[in-house]
């Protein structure tokens, strides 16, 4: 387990909002400024995880990646797109408050446009809430159009979700009985283990409920058929989640993600 | 191989736009009107497939499903969301002309709102262009909000992509050397085989080029790195595509999809 | 009468969506690519005509004009702006489902911007639904602004409605008792005759009802006074409509429209 | 000729903005409050007419109609939709500054919604700039949707253009050599005569230039072909315009329009 | 007291809409064209002042400033942003009809963009309704962005409210018992005195009611607590208002504002 | 000085995002749930303060107020409306990245709508960036309209800025040489002292520069005249700022604000 205050201290050193304006100017002037934008949601995560889980996790990953790459971390998007029943239980559940597409797109577009127009070289949008992806993509695309950045430009936006960096071997270790798929990883072993590792004081394992994963569907139905979301609001139970698994997940994912950014963006080590 | 004129005749019998207004009124009045909206894109599909591939395929599937379920088919959305490099080669390629999120969302929202407000019981959005999904979802969600349709309502919207109904056994037969994943199925064996079965006159197999599938990426990068899309614009080559595979794919998918709709929406057979 | 399958075959040769990407690139590269966009609506057209009448007619005209000018035809806009009581009976009638201005403008703007930015020389928006006009105009104007195309530019958008190409002598022949005006030509002799010529299997002349034309009004009133629309939903009866008149209308209009485009845009004959 | 100060005084008695709030409340409480909204544009009107011609004319007509019907007049919309080459010379001309569709629609929607929601019984949108019509219509339609006002509602919006109330006999007298059509009536005999009658001090007849009317076109072309607008910016010359014709036009049009409103809305005389 | 007809005449000479297009072109060509845009609202102003007070006052100030600076005056914005309880009594009161932010921003943006793009050197937005300010600012900022006008550009927009030019000595004279603050100056001594000076026929002093100023609040609350607005709808009573005070306020404010514009924009005297 | 880790711990207990969904449900069910939304900006604050100053301060005040009132604190809005030259130095300065009005309005509207629709009784928007105010107001107003909450409703939104709760006696103590006004309090004594008290590790007093306050202007000018912002980017220097003053400011402001909320919303003490 880590210590929240320590985390907070470490986060400060990579937090872009902690810089003064002259420090920011110097950071840009160096020519290879990379900013990471963690994104999440305000969304129910079952009886044992906090509503802010998604942004907490993407922020923690972003901070650790930044420490390993010399990037800076932006304040997270703590509101996300609507929770969908197939991936998050549904937007009808209390504790889930979401943005429409237009607000999320506009917010991403305007922030990315601002960063790139001031000279940030690359912005990495590090997503922690599945449903955000396409709207963040649209925001990035529109920001680039606003700025006239076409293929071959020196600046770029990368968009990724941290779970796509969990390796097969980690998956095997974390899910010894078989990986149920990212679709049902809402309030399940991944998120619970990570948070047990990163913010144990926010996890209430005694309240966790064991139940089979939500049945997979090949379609979205709207309005949702409420009964299709397990009563807990989790799409799979956190059975077997542990801080140790969380540490493994975190360490491996952060390392691979940092490697990817270094390779893709030509970054050194800080 | 089927006959285009035959197809056209059959399509007419299930096409909602072919009804007169009194016929439409009767159709609604029966209380169980189901309309299927095929969606596609205007998008390059390599040297051997036409730009309109996605809407052609979703329309053909929709027509066949409608014949088996008593549903009616709406005119397709022939413009779609931006082609993304990981799933469609990228929006920078000539022959790809796309809508921004706002136009696609608005069009879906307003059509769905109109249909449901006039008494259509269920609308099935049958997608044929991967990148459309989330924007169609938002359109559906906003239409339901406009109408105050909450969980438990008698009316609904279903949203699905036809390839999610390809069965494992079909996959095995169609991809005897292993299924490369839907991500790279752009201009590949699935789409080519289906079009060889449905519209052979539009497929130019002699111009098809064999090449390895596009490398998988765990991130989107914008602007795209153009070289990451194979020169053909296809994410995987149509090697081994055939009308026979197309027939198998079409027949099985249509049957399973029709079954799903019957089960989910309580439809009989026409 | 024509044959639907034949029509379909001929349509294919001029349909832009039937091209492969390399064919599209060649078409653009020739420097004089002209694309025609047919636009219509989903709108009640009385007891004898199908809901999709407007797009069927504009598409047929577009196809024939393309064959005579070497232009290509885009997939039609099958949803249009709200039917107005003075020109279409009103938007309150079942079978009429319309777009708000914003969605129609956005769709036109984005498609036109895409086509022109990829090098299409001219786009001809060929309208078949009266109420669309001004919103298509706004879409075109915004697309040109987006691209910085000012007077004198080599590229352009033309916007026209096919009925404006019906000649006085044709009018006289088609309406021997006097032309009632385009305002009330909704489900009347023009549309019925054209469809009898082009798609007789979709016309139900036995269900047509004779009645005087709707009274002309010098104002729009909203909400509509429902009784002002004749019970049939037609603003004038199709009395005297015939396939022969349809052929005359079609042949003359297509010829004059093709001549106009050739003259205006400097096109040769294909 | 009338006197501007007199006009101003008379206008004041019917101007809604001149009421105090308690007077406004009383006006509404009477149950039959009718408000007239004059709409115009900021648009070049040739060398002899002022940029504000359209709103000046619609406001004068509105005031006179209000005096004859007991209605109140709202402050005019002095900015309008883009001048189109076929009806106003074009939006590229200096002195023409226009709104996009979205702003005009939003302004109309919000004003009409506000008036109707506070109990105004009917709002008459009295247009003086051709290109405004459809966008005002959309604004009205959306306002009614916002308020849930469906056919049969006690409240309504009427939308009309004052020139549609010019009678055939007036036309004959005003255009003894034949009426060239409303399309080319931009800076021509109608507008010039009316303004000579109403605001002679704003008309510079000595600067008026005689020229044939603009050639009629069956299409819009964008960007405009600048040469197609006569050098004056007028689509027809004001040859033969006179204050006497203006008085005839004004008197007859106002009378017929007032009659129409009384009949349509069940108004008495003030 | 001034004379309305005189005012009207003088206003005409500085009104931009009274120019013909060639005069407008000349005005621009001189290189130092300054246009003033008065903005107001349609808003209850107590029992003694008219609904249109804000635009009347800003227009009168604009006209007088224009006469002293050679600027031209645009037609006023007569609809404004929502009245807020702390500054205008609240948007819930009959007689107050407001725009949402989007419409006001769009209207300002498009007008300012048009003026600047045609060569107007500076536009001065002269506000008369407190709540408008930030939305006019956003409109101006977006117009400048549209045109690529950055710091150092030769063109500019100024945004100000006329009451900010009331001098301390005037304040002392007008409010001998102490100035209650601009927040509660809604229907109070300033507006009443100014209108008594400028348009006495529109002021009903006998209906004015004396009451203490509205209590100041450090917060906005929505929905409003209706009782917090005095029954009159005024935030302070017009006790002691007089035409003489109005003349002083008007004369001093106009003089200082004209001086400011001359100094800031390098204008001469007309 | 306080301890960051302690602060973090205390913040956690009142942070809404730290609740699990069942805890959230219980909180709502109690019937008097109050949520505080701190809002700030990403904005240069001179050489000595961090870019995230505004949200840090509003969040700290929100947390302390929540502890004294039983309210919960939402994640802050860390992006704000454009910095204006008169109140924040201007949006052209590096380190300032802002939202347009539309994104800020939409984000506020959708979050407030979500909270109120799920049963939160009151939301207090606690602003820390001057320029945000009107756009947050619009967001709140639209959220209430969406929900049909009119005067008299049991639910409400309060909107306030923390500096409006600094008392006269505190002002006197903090600014012994006279209070220069909130307008120029950007990077000055208030913000610096507060941050010295709350997050001393983020303040670089040695880099602070003494200079006279920015000259006051009675107008906004766009584009800004860059020289009018002091070189530091601060509108007044932090001369005399101290942690002691910060403690006084914080303690008094929090106490008065908590009292206000208790009185206004009928809250007890936690």
C-alpha cells in the first residue's frame, strides 16, 4: 500500500497546475513538453468503490507515467460521458452523473487547442472511463482542425485507455480463472485491486458482493432494461481482488505505458 | 450470387419509404411496428471495394432481417463518423468523407424522435461502420430524453453492429488461418466476401492486393502517422474472400440477428 | 414506363459510392469532377404516393442528368426539413418525419466541405423537397466559408429544384386547365406523373382522391390549423396524372437541366 | 409625404417597449394581446436607398397595421439572414452584414417563446427581407415545440411578408409596364416608392440609376458570380417610383393586412 | 427636456442604417470608421418606466457620443440577457423577456465579425443592461478569433457600460444622500432622471413608488426567492429623480465617454 | 501553516467522489443534501503563484465550509472562462488556457441538472475565478429550466465568489494602506496570502515582484493592448502578503460563508 500524502507530494512535482507561469514558459520553450490528461467519470462503482474511481485511477497512472517520462499531468476530467449498460451498468443508476457528448467534446477540444496553440508538443489523453473514448477523439480531431495540424505536423494528441496496457501475463496472474473481458470490468477485480493498492482507505471490501458477471449482450438497448445490471451496479464481482494484484497491475501497466510514450514520442527518461 | 434487380424488388417490400401514408398509419396502428435503420459511411475501402460498402452491407442485412421479422427498413445513413486509423485506415484518405459528431448525433436524434413520437414501437439501428457507434448511441439517448422514455417504457431503440452476430463457427470457416480481429476488418475478408455474395458487380477482386494486416496499436494518434495505414487503405487483405464465404456470413448473421430481434422485442415471424 | 432493375443498373454507373477509392482519385484528378446531390424528404404524399417520393424523384432526375453531363451522383438526403402547411401539408401529419434546421444545415455543410476540400470541382444540390432550399443554401454558404472560397474561386456549389426546369410549354401540356402553382404541387399531377413514369409499381392511382386544390394563404400559421390541409394530405389532386405526362416532364426537365449545367459549369457531354 | 416626428409619435402609442410593466400586464390580462414583430436586414439597397430599408418598411407597415387592429409592435429585428444573389444582390456586397441561420433562428425562438409563455395570444412576424422567411419559421416552430403548443392551441404565430398583400390592381397601377416579379424587387419600384412615401428624407432619387432588371436564374450559385448583380446592387431599377405609388402601396397593403389579421385572429377594431 | 422629433432628426445623421451603400463604402474607405452598438433589454422597469428603457438610454448616449466623435450608431440590440435578481429584479417578472446566452453571443459575434471584416476600424459596444456584459464580451472575443485579430491589430472592439462614465461629482449631486451602488440602480434615480431628460413622455412619475433599496446579497440564488425583489420591480426607488439630474448625468457622461473614445481610439472631433 | 496531507485527509471526508454509491443514496435520501462545486481556472498568476491557484483556493474554502455545514464537495472545475485584462491580466498570456462560454455553460448545466434530478437539495457553486460568474449563472439557469424548477421550488442553486465574504474589518487588516479593489486582486495580496496559509510549498515569494497596481479601465478592449497588463501578469503586487493574513482571510471568510449557507438553506451544524 502507498501513502496518500506521499502520493500527493509526488503528484505535485508533475502537476502542471503547480507550475508558475514562468516555469510553464520554460517548460514549453524546451521544445518537448508533453502533457498528460487523465479522464474519468462520476459514476457508481458498486458498494465497495468510490464514485470517483475512474479519475482516481487514470490520475494515478498518469502521475506515475509522468514521473518516468518527464511529462506533466493536467487536472483530470472528473465528469465523463454517460455510463452505458454494457460497460458501466447504465446511466440510470444513482451516483452516476454524466455529460452529454457536446460538453465533453467541447471541453476536450478547447483544452487541447489551448495547450497545442501555446506550444505543448504532445498531449496524451489517458482515459479511465470506457465510454469517454470516442468523444475525446472527436474533441482532439476538432482541436487539430482548428489549428490546421495535418499528418506530418510536429505536434500530436495521443488517446489511450490504461487497461489496454495490461499485459497478457499480468492478466493471467490477476484473473487465474480466466479473464472475463474489459466490457464487464466495472467495479471488478482490476479497478478494485488498483484502488486497494493506491487508495485502500477508499475501498470497502467488506461491502463487496460476489455475483456472476453480467451477461454479455451484442446490442445496446435504450432505455435500459434495468434488471440486466447486477444489483450491485458492478458488471463483475471483485472476487479475488487484492492490493498485491493492484500493485502488479499498476507497476506493469505504468512501465509499459511509459515505454510506449517514450518510443512513440521520442522521449528520454527524466 | 444474388441478382441486384431481385434484391431491389425484395427490398421494396420492406422499405418504409415505399409505403403510402395510409399504409404507414396502419403499420403503426397495429402496435408492434419495428423499423430498422441501416447506417454506413462514405469511406475508401481499398482498391477493390466501393466507397459505399458500409451502407450497402448494413442495408442488405437490414433487408434480410426485416423479411424474417416483419420489420420495415428505413433509408440508410450513407454518411458516417470519421474513419479512424485503427479501424478504418483514417479520415485523411481520399474517398473518405465524414460527418462530425454533431451532425451525426443530431440526425439520429431527430429521426429516432420522430419515429418514436409517431408510434413506432422499436427502432433497431443496424450499424455497418464501426466509428458510428457511440454517436448513434448519443443520438438515441437524447431522443429518448426528448420523449421522456425511461426504463420500463414500451418503446425502445436497439443499437448493434452486424458483425457482432457472426458466430464463432462461421469465423472459423471464414478465417481458417485465424481471425485477425474486427479492428482490422476494413476492406478485408468479411466485407469483401459479403459484397461478392451480395453485389459482385461492385467488387474488383483483380485489383485486390495481398499484404499483412495493419499493426495493432493500443492508442489513437492524431494527426495520423500516414504510413501506418497500408498503402491499399485496407487494414487487412481480402485474401481468400469468396462469394461462398459471403453467403455463409450473410445467411448465418441474418438468421442470428433475426432470432435476436424476435427474442428481444417479442416479434413473431412475418 | 421504365424498368426498375434497368434504372438501378444505369444508376450504378453514375453513382459515386460505387467507385473504388482509386477510381475516385482518378475522377478528381481529371480536374472537372462534378457531383450531384439529390435531396428529398420522408413525407406523406397522400393516399397514392410513397413516403419517399421526393428523394426518388430528385434521385432519378440526378441520375439522368449525370448520364448526360458526365457528373456523378451522391447518395440522396432522404430526410428533409419540416413539411410546411402551405407547400407540403404540414409537419403534423403521420408519415412525415423531418429534420430541424440545425441537422440539415450541418449535414449539408460537412458533406459539401468534404467534397470540395478533396478536389471536387462543383457540387450541384438537386432538391426535390421545397422546404429544404434555404437550409441547404446555408449549409453550402458555411462550407464555402470554412474553405475560404470567395467569388472568383474555381470551385462552386449550385443549388436548384428540378421543377424550376419544367418549361412553360410542358406546363401547358401537363396542366391543360391551368397550372395551379408549385405551392400546391404536393402529391399532385407533377409528382404523380413523374412517379408513374419512373416507378409505376409504387403509385396507387386507384386510391387517389379528387378534390380542389388547397386554398392559397399569404401567411404561415403555427401551430397549423389542421383543417386547412385537404384530408388526403395532397395540396392538389393528381387528376389527369399519367405516365405519359411523367415522361414528358422527365425528359424535358432533364434535358434542360443538363443543358444548364453544361452551360454554367462548362461541361462537355460524356 | 408623412412627417417623421408624427410617425414617431404614432409609433410610440403602439410600441410594446413604451409600455410600463403594469401596462404590459394589463395588456396581457385582457386575453387577446397580439404583438407584431417587424423583421428586416442590414443590407445594401443601391445608391438611392438606405441600408436599413427593410426594417424601416416592415416597421412602418407593422405600426400602421397595429393602429388598425389594436395590436402592439415589437422592436424590429434589424439584422437578417444573408442576402442571396437572386433576391437581394448577394452577401458579398459592402453594406450588407448578415446573421448566420443559427443566430436568427435562436433570436426568433427565444423572443417568441418568451412572449407566448407570458400570455401573448398571437405573435405576427411581419417580414421585410425575403431571405429571413424560413429561418423565422424554424424559430417559430421551435418556440412552439418548447412550449408544447400543438394544433388546436389557443395561441399562435403568424409569419408573413408585407409584399404578399400587395393586390393585383395595385401591382398594375405601380408597374404599368408589367410586374417584373418579387424576386427582383430589391431596391426597385416597390421599396423606393414606399420609402419615398414614408421617409423621403432617406431617399436619394437623383443617385438612382436606370438599368434592366437582373436576369432571372433558376439556381443559386455559391460563391456568387459577382457580375450577375447589376452594378447598382439593385435587382431592378426604381424607374417610375414615386411617393404617390408609395402611398397607394402602403395604404392598400396595410388595409388588406389588417383585414387579414382581424379575420384570421378574430380581432376587432381598436 | 429635449424634443423627440429633434432627437430623431439628429439621430438620423449618425445612424449607420440611414446611409446608402456608396456612402457606407466612403465611410469605410476613409480608414477610421467607428461604429457604436447600443445594447439594452426588454425588461420591466417598475411602474413608471417603459420596458425598453435600457436600449433607449444606451441609444441616446450613443447618438450624442457619435455626434461628438464622428462615429456612426448601429441599430440597438433591444433584447438582452436574462435579468438577474441582484441587478435587475429577476427574469421571472412579467414584461421581462430575455435571450439565452447562446443567442446573444451569436448575434454579437456575427455582427462584429461582419463590421470588422468589411473594414470598420473600431466597434464600440455601448451597453445599457448590466447583465449583457460578459456575453457581449464573448461575442467580441469570438469575432476577433474568427478574423485572426490578435494583440497589435489595427482594429478593435471596445465594450463599456455608460454608467461607468458617471463621475464622482455627478454622483454626489444626483445622490445627495449617498450613492446606493450600481447594483440596485434598476428603475432608480439614474435611469429615471435620464429618461425624464430624454423622453419625458415615456415616464410616469405619478406611478412611481417610494421604497427602500433592495437588500444587497452576496450570492445569486436560482430559482429566485420572489419576495426579495421589491413589489415595484425596481431595486431602488426613483425618489428625487428629475429631468435636471438627467441632463447633468447625460451631459457629463456623454462628454467623458466621448473624450475617452477620442483618446483611446485616436479620434478627432467631427 | 497547514499540512497538505492533513488537508487531503480532511478533504476526503467531505468529498462527494469518495462516497460509494450506497452512501451517496443514503446522503440523498436524508433530504437535505447540499453539494458545493468549487470553480477555478488554469491561469497565469504571476511569477510566484501556481497556474491552478483559483481552483486550489475555491476548493480549500469549499472543503472548510463543508466541514462546518455538513455539505459535500464536488470535484472542482479546473478550467474556467477566458481571463480578461481588467480582472485577470488577459487571455493572451502563456499559462492561461480557457474555455469558451459554450463549454463552461454546458458543463455547469449538465452537472447541476444531474445532481438536482437525482435529489440533491441545493448546489452551491463556489467560484474562485472572477470571469466564470455569468457563465455559471447561465448554466444554472438552463439546468433549472430543464428540470422545470420555478420560484418556490424546494431545490436551488446558489452562486457566489468567496471574496465577497471577506469582511470590511478583514479588508482593513489585510490592506492597511487601502483596499485596491477586487478587480486588481489577481496574484495580489489576497490570493498570495491565502495560498501562503494553505499551500505554502506552492508559493515562491522570492520571485514576487513589487509594482503598482494595474491602471483601472472603464472599458474592455479586444484585442488587448498587451502593455496594459503589468509584466508580472499580476494586476497588483503581493506586497505585504503573509500566511498570517491568509489565515485571517481564510478563517473569517469560511466562517461567514458557512453562516450564510446555514441561514439561507436552513442547514444545521454537522
